[in-house]
């Protein structure tokens, strides 16, 4: 046992910990959690079996789903390489910058002012539902308890196993094609708003 402890001494020296590191990790976790909480709060009354068709969504909702496609690609590629830090970074960045600072901020009026049955509100809810479903499954290997809690409180489609997030597959690409013109236009709008 003493030899094992002595042999591992070099490895222990490479491990960094500090109150600052734990605070940064806690802040990142809370931002992901708060984004999920906001989305869940705005899915009240939403029926996943009655989603708005992609063609009937507003361009902003389509942009959010375009960004989700990119997130799914990055996370799945990172999982294949066991780069868990890259998954965490991608989900955090998506939640904070693309969702909270842009998309969720812009759609507030639709969520709060439109009728529950309006296509405008339901289109935003459809996008948010797809986003929270994908993020929860992508984050499950990293923040397991939080992902499980989100899964228990979110609405589900017939294809979901409601019992546990871990009984469901990772999200896959939707197959929706986004033109280069669409991406360029929204990249300009996004950068202008945040810049």
C-alpha cells in the first residue's frame, strides 16, 4: 500500500484544485441549469405530439435548430474522442451565448404575450422542446443527476422512454438542410446583436 501511494505521488502533483477552479465550474454548471430551468418553465402546456412543422416556424426558430444541429455534431464528435471537456464547453457556450444571450431573449414577447394556441408561441416552444431534449441527453454522461431531473420534469413525445434519460439514445442530426445564405444571414444578425 505504501509503495502504491509513493508511486502515485507524481500523478497527484499534476492534479490542480483551488477554490477558484471550483467556483468557475460551479458557475458554468449553474448557467446550464438556469437555461434548462427557463426552458422548462416556458414549456408549460406544450404537447410534444403537436409540434409546429419546421416549414411553419419563424426564421429565428429555424436558426436555433440550425445551431442545435451544430452542437449535436460537436458533442458527438467529442464523445467519440473521449474529450469530455469539449462537450462541457460546447453545451455551456450554447446555453449561455446562443440561447440565453440571443434566442431566449428575443422570443420572450412571443412566449409571454401570444395566446397559448398561437402558432408563433407554439413554434418557439417546439424549438425549445427539441433543444432541451437534445441538451439533456448530450449532458447526461457529464451532469447525470441534473440531466435526470430535467428529464423527469420535461414533456415527452411518444418515442421517449420517460423513465430515465439514460434509457434514450443520444440525439441524432435531424437531416434538415440549411442553406449557406440562411447561415450567413443569421450569422450577421447574431454578431450584430451581440456585438
